[in-house]
C-alpha cells in the first residue's frame, strides 16, 4: 500500500541547510530505519537497486542566505515527507516515533511537532481512476528521466518515457494488479499514438548534493489523451496519481521528481 508520512519539525537552534535538501531527507530516513533495523537500512542503501521509497526535500523558512546554504529560522516549522510503496518501511518509521519524539539533523536536535499519514491502496488507485481528457503534472523538484545505455539524461517529460517508467515501478512494488510484458508493450504503443503534450512551462535547475550535482527540469506539463474509450486512459490516470507517492525519474530517493497532478475529467454529454 502506498503511504506518505509527513513530519513537522522544530529545530532547537538555527542551522545552515544546503540549498537542496533532498539528500538530507534521505539521510534522515535511513538513520531512522537504522535505529530500528540496521540490516534493513543497509539493504536500502545499496546502489543501483530500485527502492520502494521516495522523499521530499526539507521545506523551511530561512532568516538569511549564505555561501553554502540557507540559515534555518527555528521559530518556524520544518516539513519533510517520506513516501513508501509498501507497508514495511512505514512500520519502521512508526516504531521509531513510538519511542522517540526528536531526530538529529547534522548537529541539531529537531523536535517532532506532528506526524501525518496519507495512504491509498493499489486497488483504490486502480478503482478510483476516472477517464480524463487532459491533465497536468507539476514537477516541484528537479526531475530527469534516465536514458539506458547513455551518459545523458532526458530533460523533458515525454509521456511515453514518463508513464512507461511509472508502470515499471508499479509492477515492481504493487501488491495488486500487475501488467504483463505484452500489456506493457501494448501500453507503450498506445501512449505513442494517443497521448501528447499540449502545453508546458519548464525550466532547468542544478542541484548540489555534497560533492555530487545533477540538473533537472521544474515547472508543469499538460497532457492530452485523444482516446477516451480505451482502458489505458484510466491506467494513465492511475499512474499519474501513483507518481505522487513514487516520484518520477531518477534519484527519487534524494527528493528528485516530486510531482503533483491536476485532472480535467471527461464527462459524456
């Protein structure tokens, strides 16, 4: 079951946080899991393995900007989200906060002011998907699409790449319906013929994560689906909502590809 856990934190003192904090959120999550189950944390830290979670960068109010980041205002809340594609990881977090009411970020204690949980089962995502003629994806953090066999990254939310990628993630972690190889190929063909970009407003941003850096696109992209009869229309709507838990593209566990969706529902006259 996809689950999102949102934390509202207050730092005990001011602290300098990097301009992009997705990797900080990932480090915080892995630290929490490590306190509950060190072996699980080690598995989640493995490279080049699809992970059943994503994060949002820390959102906070700053008092000033310095060369290496932003100065946190401890009088205002700091918020972070952890999205899980199965139940197990959420349980680690709940077990941790059953005994703890604070976490460490760098050298500063952050007190937990609130913990919110949002969930949607795979079956609910499937059954609640309605036919849509148009919809819009909002890319809230830098996003890029990996290109297999290439050192370059795709810097545009092409519908075939976006939604075939989401179907792969769905197939890997769903505890409900999964799509066969034949269905996957049929869906890619349907996307090519029936889904197009009708408007967009995108820019690119370079984000630094310690000694690493990566460019991604930000903004919004509107899609139009010409086929309102095919079941693939509803599947696309389902995957677009699923992206709000899974994130889109590469480096999802470090806060890349955070996405929100807005729909224009089709109704018969």
